[in-house]
C-alpha cells in the first residue's frame, strides 16, 4: 500500500445528511520506542507496542451536512460532558492534515463527544487513544458513504489517519502487539500504518500485565512533538535508530521464544535509552522525577531478591509502567501495593493488561 491508496475520490454525500458513530479505542505502551520522525509523521525507526485494555478513550462523532459547502472546518468538542475549546486547534490541525484522504469532512459540521477511562491530566498520554478513536469514527463515516470499503482497508486507513494525528496512535487500532514502521524482518510492516505482530506469541506474553504508576500528574515541560524534533541533529540519533532496528529483530524472537530474561533487559534498556536521548539533546531536559528513580531502584531490588520477571518501561513522562507475566500477578501486585504505590502522587495507579484493540459501540 502507498500513500496514494488512501486518497478517496468521488464520494457522493447527498444521501447522508446526519448521523453519528462511536468508537472505544485503547492506549498502548511501546516496548521498542518511536522517538524521532520526518514529515509527515514518518517514524525514523520501527516501534512495537502492547495494546492496553482498560486505558481507553470513548468518542462519538456526530455529523450534520452543511447547507452550503465550505472549505473551513466547523468542529465543536465536548470533553467529559463539557464544551472544550482547548483541544480544538489540535483537532483542526488533524483535519487539515487528513482532508486529502477523507475529502468529505469539508461537507459536514461535527460535534465530537469524548472521554477517557483514565483520570483527566493523570500524565497518561491520551493522544494515542483519542486520535485513533476519532480516526475510526471518520472511517465509519467513509464506509457509510462507500460501503465497498473492506475490513482490512478500514483498519489500515484508520491507523494511517490516526498516525497523522499522533504517531503512536497508529498502534492503537488493534491488539495485542502492534508494529509500526518498516522493518526488513517484519513482512508487510509499513511507515504509513501499524500492523499486527503476526508471528505466534509465546504463552509467557499472553495476558501480560501493565500497572501504571502515576508519579507526576503535572503538565510535561517538554511535549513529545518538541522531543521528536530534537532528534534532528542529535549527536546520537543515528546510533539510536540503528539500535532500535536491532532491538526489533531481537524482540521479535523473544516474543516467540518466551525468553523473559531477555525481554526484561531489552525493554528496560529501551526505556532508559529514550530518556537518555532527552538528557543528551540540545537543549537537554529531564522528564523523570525523583520518585521515578526510586521506583526503578525498588523494582531492581525486588527482582534481585525474588528472581521475578518484573520490569519497567517509561513513555515521555515521569510515570512508570510496571510490566509482568500473568503467573506472577499475586506476588508482584503485593509488592507494588506495599513498595511502589506510596511513591505515586496521591497513591494513584491503574492496573491494566494487554488488550485486543478498538471496538465500535
Ligand atoms: O505519538 P507521539 O508523538 O506522542 O510520540 C510518542 C512517543 C513515545 O511515547 C515516547 C514512544 C512510543 O513509541 O510510544
């Protein structure tokens, strides 16, 4: 598939005046991280993520045919039952980016009603679940206008559109493991959209747990858009992209052979490398907080003592994702509650696990 395959032509909107579509779309957590991109939202390296189950966004897109067609967008955003103008510029920018592929969006006025399952400003990125939910609603509208759209094309284009809203959103359409970005050892992988990891996944990684520790709920000082940009001219950028490429090959084998020890090493190294890129960019910045480091130390101590396969990963923030296999949930949960939750802001944490992807409601 090429970019041109996603351009929709000759849609007749005359018979569809109004309606609505609703999708629930999950967040995801990258194991091999995406950090650095070129225009338009093309990743500098391949990434792979677990789709989450409980952390999701519910979005309803209502559409009303315009009396007189116009090129501007008329979008009203209702977030958690209140009109919200804060998100409008980001959504308008998203619409401008995707209008070439879904031209019918100029013919409707929209009301977007959206809410997250996780607490507002918890520091959990909602762009992946939010943008993918909206992209799926727009694809439902495209399918209504053009019923010949196949299920495969529907998902691919939803991921393609979501990517243009937020890169990692490309990985939030399906489950349980999603690869985004071309890689020679992953057949059909693409820079344009995410694909399911197609090799059989070892039992050890089934129902994998991700407990998210909310260390700091404040606004990030540096957005991921700025962070991605700082990879241009970064002294270690090329080595990082090479390393990610090798880590994709390695994790692909690990996910099939079930080697938990190798998984722990690779995933933690990826998280620390992501933050090392931030520490060594110009300007440099730190998103971890002191409790992020304390949690990491406690995890390492617990692992040494108990030989557990617990590990951590981080996204672009201070919160810690604690990953562990289903069979260890009892002892690890007890450890988390005793030794890690007191290090969270207001003791807040979310018990999540690997999920199956978005669903219409
Ligand atoms: O999708 P963005 O532009 O918010 O970038 C997200 C990047 C990381 O979360 C840090 C890593 C990843 O692959 O999800």
